[in-house]
């Protein structure tokens, strides 16, 4: 499904209802407005559709059988093909993606054993890859989503101390080792399909040498005003449908739910986490910011399903 544009999702004062509309009489606009519109990327270049080196998120469904690990290996290689990542690092990433994908079979077994209703076709596991960070300091984040909420929020995933002669129980140890501890798990929602299914994402990250990144990575591509539109679209596309937004003088307020309000001041985005701390992140990292806000929302929904 094509994600809705800001205009379709209700728009905002800083939205771009006219961007890309060939019928718009641009010549009739005041010069400052026409100038501003000229800086907006073509709709085909919107963040929601951008490749990972342009700041977007690569997402693919994984099979719900034992071919999921092979599919994850293939998708990982496809996703990073536009980056000149050293082959050893790609190999590590492929190995970890394969382990996380294989583990989605645990989640499916657990869901089946709990007698949960048959999941919809949209509830299949997914693999996501995107670059996290700003400037030329980036890490490649790989997440594997499944529809079992499984590990309690805030708890560390269940890495077991497999005995030396055990033939299983090592996948997460491999991930922990190859990622040098840069892995974890958080609540999330699916990205693909019409109905965004709640679940969890198990992730790892790999630091990418700046030389492996295309030259354009690190150059500002989107203005903060456009990025906040993109952030709203990304959240709406994950099923947070009743966002109320107000904008004034470079400040935006997004009321996500009764308990979650997100502030944007320039390029800084902040909100109060379920643990009561103020989170502050850079809007330029929009895909990761959306994921963090969604995680906060899901933790609150789990704690108080009536209020959200
Ligand atoms: N996505 C997941 N959802 C639910 N539980 C999981 C998930 N991934 C791992 N687990 C739990 O954590 C345990 C440890 O996972 P790990 O990958 O280390 O070992 P394993 O899958 O049992 O064996 P191996 O990976 O060596 O074949 C699993 O046995 C399972 O109970
Ligand atoms: Mg495993």
C-alpha cells in the first residue's frame, strides 16, 4: 500500500498539499512560497519511498517456514548492495539476520501454543534495514519483526547459556558476539500490509566505515519542516491514525495519544518516555525517531490499553 501523503492524512500548517500537483498554478504563487515549494523533493523521492542510502527504510516480508533464514540472507545482501560495505562486515550482517529470522519460528510456535487466533496475512515476520545516525557517522540497523510481543518491554531478550554440548541455544549468542553487544529488542508494529500488527522487533547494528557510504550521505536532503511532515506520515502509516498536530514558528506539537505528546523544536524532537524520562533525538534521523516514538506508544498501550 502506498503510504498516505501529509495532505491525505490531514495535512498541517507546514504540510505540502500542493507539492507535485501538476495542476497547481505555480506562477500565481508569491515568490517565497514558490521558492519553498521548489525545495521540496519530488514525490518519488519522499522519505517513505527512499532507499536506505537516501535515509529510507528497506522492508520485506519473511516466509513463515524454514526458508525464512535464507530469505533474510538474500534481503540483507539486496538492501546493502548500494553501500560499499567491506565483505567481512556484510558476512557478519548476513549471519546475524539469518539467526534473527530463524528465531521468528519460535515466536510463531509460541503464538500457536498460546491458542491465539490465526494471524491475518499481514501478520507475517518482516526484515527492516536502515541507516541510523547523522552526518557521516552511521550504523546499519537490521531489525526482524514478529507478531509475538514475547519479551516484556525493557527486559533483555532471552539469551540462554547453552551448555557446551548443546546443538541449539546459540543464535542470540552469535548475534551478541558479532554485533559487539549492539543488539536488543523492542515493541513495535509491522510496516507492510494494510493492517499494522503489534509485535516486537529484534535488532542488531553494525558501524559502517564512512568510506563505505555514498558521497551524498550526510548532506542535508530534507528541511526540518518537511521531515516533521514525513514523521507524521510514517507514524500514521504504522497505524497511529489519530495524531493531532499544531505548528508555530518552527515548533510542532504532535499529540499521539492521551499519554504521549511529541515536541519538535527546529531539528530536535522530544517526548516523555513511559519511564518518565525526557527523550531528545535528532529529527534528521527520522526513520529511527519514528521507530522510537512508536515503541514508546506501544509500551504505553501495553501498560494501559484503555487510555491509548
Ligand atoms: N523472536 C523470538 N521470539 C520469541 N522467543 C525467542 C525469539 N528469539 C529467541 N527466542 C527465545 O530465546 C531462545 C534463545 O534463542 P537462540 O537463537 O539463542 O537459540 P535457539 O533458537 O533456541 O537455538 P539456535 O539459534 O542455536 O538454533 C530461544 O530458544 C527462544 O526461546
Ligand atoms: Mg535461534
